[in-house]
């Protein structure tokens, strides 16, 4: 069998010299072998390969990159106060990472629950623990991916909420069914640690380490929320551990209610001469639904799952567990048809004789299945829009538009494979947003007519667009919900038993481009680049963070046009930005920049997290004159630079400074 080379020769001097391509290939190759060995049931080989991967420098360095550069929580400090790391500090961390069987306590952060005044705790482990968790996760994930159940979708590589919702649609499309819609109460606070460790079936240091994490509360329940961000924010390894703890639920139901054909034996739930399908179980982390056309079967499933859960110390949340019918409200326990799942509302509606859908055999079904944003999700979204508009009571229109656009784009793309368009939910959101904007404008002008002519304008065929008047050629325009409309029939769900670790590159690379939350700009670039990052040359993986980059930076005269755009990994983008910055600093266009460069040179500075940070004044330099410390230098240069280069929304003042930097 092929054995990967030792990766010690990859160990280079500095962070910038690391050959990421080789590092990623080495780790992925080992992961594929772990997956293959696990599929064959060769536990001995799995453990041996995991040991190699656990010790490899490549895995450690990649894990440090994941938690310091890619993860959204990179700016959140742990209990040791460490947050952003300089390249040197990152390398130091790589050298220190080792399984010790101990864990530092977590820092508790209280974050608001959307739509309520309640707050929920989120445990933030230290940077060290986070990196070490990523190391362990990289070795455990391929082993478990090999036998995770086909209808578990939460926090697994290559799978998303959209796959789960699509599977729900498939389960009930042909037949109206009873639904058990349930939540598991406080997963990680209650979980039986011994049982979980037993299930993990590991020995020695790994077992000790995971035990320590469980005990210290590093793994946190707070991370399981299916939001449009979709990324867990707390512990790195907790979603995987939750999936392992809840693994077997689908199998348990299949065991109790196996599929039966016409001639199958007669039981209380199966009549001879009829077919009996196994109930469908669809799970996303700790949130799951079960379907069947027989109410008693679904009720029985609830009892079975309750029992099964109590074995690992868990129970169903009674207030969030509901038995309903997908079509007929009278058959639901609470008289309401349909149910909510992952922010979607799924319900069936009776149709007339003429506008009807048919099943696979061409028979008239008499109902339509519609997936729409749940009432709660719509309300939360509208509240967020309201909050942004309120925040910008006295800011210029452009700042308001810049803040609203990503929120509108994010929300609508989360629902891009639902029927939100069909039922008019998108135009409803547009109308309600308009009402809020009208109030915002009226308040500023004191005159409705004047307000509408000042803030609304005609663009193309549309004569009611909320857009800026400055820059006639390229006005800044508010996006609408309706322009992102699509339907639930277009989405292609992930195949049940597929995993990125199976090495089927053709299958997985074709999926990257079809992700519903990928913007059309990114999708187009992805196609152009044949699915590869132009900087490192690696194919994009499903879990990579992609960013659009200007090949020639705007600061150096590059334009915002197709041939000047490329799609890069976030970490590749960070590197390129650092290089661009040097070029930009070389170019001295205006007096302003010269002045700035002078200011810059008077200071001590160093690279921190790929941006230059001013540490303090150099010894011997005279105090800056009052003119030099004028308005534009008061702001933190670095913060503005970081935000600007990432295309985040800037306040007017920040934007002025950023322009100075760019010219
Ligand atoms: Zn790359």
C-alpha cells in the first residue's frame, strides 16, 4: 500500500514560507486512508493512521491556520486573552500543540437569542484548546464519516441545512404524513460522558484529552444553531462529538420498523398485502423530524427515541416536541397543519382539480408541498432590518444601503431553494422594508414628496429604487429580496452515503459551484477558474472559505471588472493582501499619502494577523505637529485598512481615510 512521506521536510522557517498545497495534500491523503480503512472495519489500521496524523506537523499547522485565520471566532479571545496571533506566535503554537489530557477552563460569553430578550451562554475555549481540538477533529472525522447515517446533515463536511430541508420535501412530496418534530434538551450539559467515551472507542491520550474537554465544558451546546452563517461558533470539536453521541438514531428506527413488502409477515402495524415503508428520520445536529403515514407508528417512534436518548443521559424537550400532520390540521395534536424545521415552515395545501401535482405514477395527489421561511425567521429578519435603519437615523443614505445589502442578500440566499418567491414572502419583505425606509426618509425631510424624490430613483425599467443620487453612472442601490428568487425544485441534494473523504473529486467539485449560498459572482468566477484557487492551485473544497479578490488592487488602479477579479481561499487572499499592501505603500500618488507614509515611518510597527499594526512611536522622533494629528489620523489606521480591504461597511469618516490610503 502507498505510504505518504513523512512531512518533516515541510517544516520551514516562517509562516509565510509554508507550502500550503503540500500540507493540505498530505493531511487529506491520510484522511482518505483513515476513511477507507474505517469503511473496511479495520480498526487497527485506523488507529495507526490516526496516530500518524495526530503527530504530523502538517495537521498541526493546518489546524492552527483553521482557528487563527479561517474561523469566524478568530477575533474572540479565550480565557487566556489570546485572540489574533502574529505569524511567529502561530508557529510557536504549532510547536506547543500536544495531547496533555488537560484543558483550560472556557470563557463564558452571553450572546442574545434571536427574537427574544433571553441570552444563552457560549463557552469560548482558549486558542490553544481550539487548535488542539482541530487537530483531534481532523483525525476523528474521517473515521466517523465512514459510518455516519445518510440522513444526518448537521455540521458534516459537504452537507448543509439545504440538503436536510430538501430531504424533508422528498419524504412527504408523494404522500401526506404525520410528523414528529423534536428537539433534544440541552445536549451537552446532560450528556453522559462515560457513554460518549465508550462510543468513541479510543484509548490513551486521545481519550484523556476528550474527557478533559468534556469535563471543563469546552464542548458547548451553544454551537448548534442552523443560521444563515451555518458555522459553529463555540468549540471546534463539539458538533462532531454531538453527531457521534446521536449516531444510531436512524438505525434504531429501522430496526424497530423494517421495510416490508406485500407478502411480509403480519404485525400490528403491517397488514398483509400492503407495503410498509420505514419511517423517515432526518436529523440536523440535535434537531430532528420523523415521518410516517401511520399515527401510531410515529407515536411509537417518539417513545423509542425517548428511551434511546435516556440511555446516553438525554431527553426530548417537551415544549418543542410536537406531533402534527403535514396536510390536515384536524389530524395535528394542536390543530395546526405543518411544522417548522431549521428556520423553514413546511406544510401541504390542498389543490383544485386543475392546478394539481401528480405522483410518480401520474395519479393526482390533490395537494402541494410548500417550503417557506418560518414565521419566526421572517420576524427576526424584519427586526434586524428595523434595527439597522434605526441605527442609521442620521447617517448618509450610502452607509444605510451598505449595511442593509449583506443582510438582505444573506437572508434570501438562505431561503434560495424554498418557495418563498412563490408564496409572495419575498415581495412582502420588500414591501415591509419599504415602509420602514419611507418612515426613515420622512423623518429626515419632514415632507413625504420631497423625501421620495430625494432617496428613490429610476434605474432601468424600475422606477422605484432606493439608491443614491451621487455617481449617476454607478449609483449605490438597495438590493431587493425578490431579485434573488428561485424555487425549491432546482436544488440537487447531496447523495446519502457520500463524503468528501471518499476522494470522488468529480462529484465534489461539481457540488461546490451549486451551493445555494454562493453568490452568482463567486459561482461565475468558480466556473471560469475550473474550481481551482488561482493562488495555490488547489481545488476548492466544500468547507473552504472563498473570497473575491481584485487582481490589480483598486488602490493601484485596478478596476471592478470581470477580468480583474479572481476567487481565492480566504487564507490565500490574506497573503496576497499583505503583498499588495507593500506595492500600495511604494506607490506615492498624492501629498496625502506622502504625509501618511511619513507618519507611518515615525512609528514602530509589525505584522499582526496579516495586517500592519502600529505599536508605538519610534524613539527619537519628535512629537507630531497638530496639523499631522488632524482628523484623519485620529482613527485607528489598521482597523480602517482591515475593514476597507475586506469590503466591509465604513462610516463616512473611515471611508475618507480609506480613500486617502488608496489614492
Ligand atoms: Zn488557495
